């Protein structure tokens, strides 16, 4: 039977290209739906008219997931801590394949799981592992796609594309994997259609990306595409750690998360070790240069 899929958090930055990709491949699925807060259903009117179902309800109630065997969570930072409850509700509703909001670094390596930014993802992974042990037929997929390319060259990472300045916490030689947002969506949709190679395993990891390069090379590509020279300075990641602690002590949870993530990009922690799974998918992901050309190239 074709898979039936329900998506939580479809109105965000990943949700929009994800729903576009589902629409492009709608014939391969039994049902595709968005789970929406009843007060926000109207925002999905356009895709509903194109064949996407809209389920009005709570992602913490089992009845919201009835009739769907695959659940995709696109939870953002503010709702990541609620994913264990979401998993419980999905299982209660009959879903047996859960794709959590990962789509980033490999948090199991080099003590990364201790980083504050990943705390709620670690809790989610632990919960998925436990539920897979005691729920017959339940399985989950972790999609590790590196950093969203479009986000790397942003003020969040100290890059000002208007003033051509980069103030980066990290090192020029730090390697990172990057993937364009549209390709993240393609990998998510494609993962559902992949056969489960080892039916005895309840968890699978897919390591996918569009490119792997150093932070210095990424800034060099940006300079080349924009035709300008950047004023680049590298800052000690320990300074970001100090600001993280200051935010924590002040009860500023958003600031704490921000500073916890700031030093990850150019510190080698956005690198995905191990063999790539790109070959399992029937498309070629965009390179970093192609993404930057699309974003900043001369029209």
C-alpha cells in the first residue's frame, strides 16, 4: 500500500518546500496531510485545493494521527521539547513510522549531545529508542543533512551579506556539510519511499548533503558570487560559550540556545562523518556554489 503521511509544523521554513515536494510526487502516496491548529487551518487553503488534506487538531492527541502510518515532525526550537508527547500521540493513533525534527548535524559524535542546543533532540532520540523497543512494528528514521546552506551565510552566523563582513566563532579550516532547503525537502520525501533494508532494525540513519567544504571555502564562494571581498575575522568559540552561560544565568533561554548554536558552524561540528547515502536517492543535490549562485548571483 502507498504510504499515508501526516506532517506536523508544515507552515515553517522547511514545511513550505516539503509540501511543494509532496505535491510534485503526490501520486506515490495514499494520503498526504498537514496537522494544523484549528485556528490556523486557513493558511493551508492553497495546498488543500491541490490535494493535500488538512487535519485540524492537536499534535498531542492520538485521534489527530488516525489513518496515517508515517508522521513527520518539523518542530522548531520552541516545540522540540514536546516531541516525546507527539510520539506518544502518534503511536496511540496508529502511526508506526516517525521522522523527528533532525535535519542537521550528527549529534551522537564528539560529545555534541552535551551541547545545550541539542538537548531536546537527545531526549527525543532516547524516547524513540525506548518506544521502538516496546511497540511492535514501530520504527523511526533520522535524517542527517548537515546545515541548511541558505542559513550558513546569515547574520546568525556572523555573516552580513550587505556589508560584506563575516565575524565567525570558529576556524577557517573547519569542514561542514551543507544542503539547500529544497533538497532537504526532497531527501525527507524520498526517505519515505525508500525500502527498509533491514526489517530487523527499528532505527535507520540517512546521511545526506549537497556539499562538503571548509568554512573558508564557503566564504570564498560567497565572495566570488557577489564579486566582493569580505572582511573576515575568526573569533574564539570560548567567547560564545561565555555568552551562552551569561544568557542561561539570566534566564534567557532563547539567547542560551542561540549562543550554543553559534560556535557549531565553523568548529568542525557540522561535519557528517561516515559514508554518504546520497546514492539512494534519484536526484542530484545542489552544490554550495549552485545555491549561492541562486541566492546572490547576477540576474
